[in-house]
C-alpha cells in the first residue's frame, strides 16, 4: 500500500493528490527519468541536489529525512552511488531497485594501456544513461519497479515509459548521425572524467580522459602528462571538462597541446530548473551538441 505523501522542507511543492507513489532516487538524472515514467501518479525526490558531484556524495541529515516516507528507492549501482547504502539499509520494507540492472557495462579504460590515463581497468563505468540502449533499459527498470510498488497503475507506468523511450530516441538519433559523419581525424572525445564511454561508443569516437572517476587527486602531474602525450600523438583537436569539476586542468592541457577548449559537458547532474540542463533530455542534447559543434568546427 502506498504511504501518504509527507510534505518536507526539502521537497518542492507538489500538485495536491489524494495519494501518490513516493519515490526517492540517488541523483537527479534518475529522478527526471522517474518523473517521466510516473507522471501525475508519482512524487519523486532526488537525494542529491541539482549540480551536485555524485561520486562520493556525503548525505546530510536532511537527505535522510527526505526519503523517510519513500515507497520506492531507485539507485544507479555500478559503484556510482554506494554512499547511499549507509542509510538506505535502515529503511524497512522499502524496495531498493538498481536501475542499471540488465545493461552490458563497459569497463573503465582509456586505451590499450589503461594505466596511461589512470584508469582502473576492470571496474564498470557507471554512466550507462549516456547511451540510448542503456537509457531505455533504465526506463524499463523504473517502470517495472513502479508497477510492482503500485500495481493498480501498472498500465499507466508502462505507457509513460514507452512514450518516454521514443522521446529519448528522437533526441539522440539525429545527434548520433552527426557524430558518425565526422572526419576520422576529428573523432576524439577528450574530457576530464572518463564518464562518456557509452556515448563515445555509440558516436564512433575514441575516448581519452584525465582521470577515470571523479575523486580526490584529480589532475595529478602524471595524469596531465599522460593525456598531453596522448593528444599530441593522436592529434585530438578538442578537450572538454564536466560541470561538476574545475575546468583548469582541461584548459591547461589545451594551452599546452594547442587544442581547443570545447567547453562544459553535463553528465552526472542536472541543473536547476532555470539552468541549461533541467531535464535528462536537455542533458543529452546540450552535451552532445557541445561535443559535435566543437568537433565539426574546422
């Protein structure tokens, strides 16, 4: 039975309803997916706020209070949001669903010698939502979890999920076509974090990066030197940074190699409602267009 929605200071005002499925998610991307699947039948809250660095997030007491009345908790898994376990384990009789279940995870690698970029070979890359096929698996898992938690509305969740998957495909399909038309000598995606393996695979790009996962010690001298050497060897023309990290290392490498600094990419977190990527579809579009606009620029 669905718990009555408890209005908390940490939640934005919701449309009044007699009863909704109260869903908590580990971060904002999953929250937006869940809102599209749940529609008016679900109230969704992200534990991490917009713009937050998801890796190694430190939940506050308010975060814990904010999910106390959850009927369902959605997490990414693949070592991205393990920090949530410290308090999710305290929730009694609340389903905790890993939405990445069923995807074929890519390992964290940067080249044949993954240590060249500081990569931790063998660990799964957790950013599965950046690929069309994986994102659709996420949506299916969310719909299935909501249907199990609220079986009376299972058909509505399934219909919402199918429509949402069509919208995701409509955004990413034309962008993928643009990427596949790039000249061979510009098919490089160089970033600060190795968060774009799934997107790079789908777009036919060779991925290079400074560090594998956002953590302490980003942009060490060894990481910087390794990436400078790799960019000079391959002629990679552009380097980007992500919204949740400093752009200084990427800009420094651009200056050192003569490459362009292509700007900010969004991957781990959505923005506030009035920001550049308030939804997951915006994140896919803005990030992909930023990459392609730079790589197409002769």
